């Protein structure tokens, strides 16, 4: 009578198949990762800019967003959002001559506008802040 169970050879074959499947899946994920990082950063930058605009409106004070903000220590929710943005290359071109490297929201939520270019893995997306209302939106074309 034979004992129930698996032989060592059967276990090794199953482990080899699982290892091969894992390596194939990880290669596919690595190719997709830059796109996921860029999409997350674009969503985070939109959320952060809208939050800054709301703060300017409520506090009736000017509020800016610049690359320096990505380096500082902030509250946990904002820090997580800023880490997603900092994971990609960001360039800011503000339309306010006094703040060329920042997006500035004036008291009341208005803005002189600006352009943020986010780049990762050969892909690029542009987030625009419109003058005068300060509305935030992603430029429709996605350059690869």
C-alpha cells in the first residue's frame, strides 16, 4: 500500500513552475510601473492644487505650491500625497512674474495660472492651472 502525499520531485516541479510564473508577472509589472507612478502623481498634484486653492479661499490669504513643498515635513495625509508627486520628475512654470517657479493662489481662490509638467519613464503629462479662476485640469494629450 502506498502512502498518501507528494514526492520531492513533484514539489520541485511545482515550485519551478511558480517561480517562472512569478518572474513573468514581475517583468510585466516593471514595464507598467512608470505609467502607474505617473498617473498617481497626476492625481495627487490635482488634489494638492485644489486643496491649496480651497485654503486660499477659506483663509483669505495667498497660498503657493512649489518644488520646495515636496521636501518639507507636513501632516500625514498631505505627506503621502506629496510623496506620490515626488516619485516623478516635476517642473513648474508659474504665470505670476513674482513666483515663476510656483503656482500661486490669491486670497479668494484666484490664480494667475501656471503649468506643471510631470515626467516618468518616457511618459509626460501636463497639469494646467487656468487664469483667472484657478481651475485645475490635466491637458488632454499624453506624450509618450
